[in-house]
C-alpha cells in the first residue's frame, strides 16, 4: 500500500485538489481577483478539514487508517497554531493523493460526493 510515503501523497493530493477546484471555479467568473478568492477559499486548510469530516462516513476502513496515520504526521512549527485543522487537512490531502495514485475511480466517486457540498 505505501510505495510512496504519506507526506508525498499529501503533497500530490494538494495539487490534485487545487486542480479539481480550479477546473470548477473557472466557470464562475472572468474576474481574476474574484476567481483567486473563490479558489483560495476552497483550498485552504479550514475548508479541507471540514471536507474530511464531510466525507468521513463514506470512507472504508483502509481509508480511515490512511487518514489516521496522516493526521499523526509531525506538524511544521509554523502550523502549530492551527494544529488540529492542519492535521485534518493533511489527512484529506493524503487521501486525495492516495486515491489519485491507486484508485482513480474512487477519487471520482469522492469528488462527486464533495461536489454535492460545493453546489
């Protein structure tokens, strides 16, 4: 399962999530400043933390285990003031990266569940 370490899955998941959001937000406005604001609101730590809670009931035992291990990764010193949210967001990004690498159909399924919240 872990051919890539969890931090690298989170790194990849961050990029995949941002691309997913950008593909959605480009249809909302032609104003670059508004576009940036909409996008950043959807990729920030707080929102990703909320999304992890939102999808929690849809996760398998294996996915819960991955999220738990990702939440327990050491936190960079600069992020300690928002430690709980940062850990949740890291777990969310790790799952996105893991699905992208290992289970793309599951990633699409989760994106469809999340898209319901975004509408």
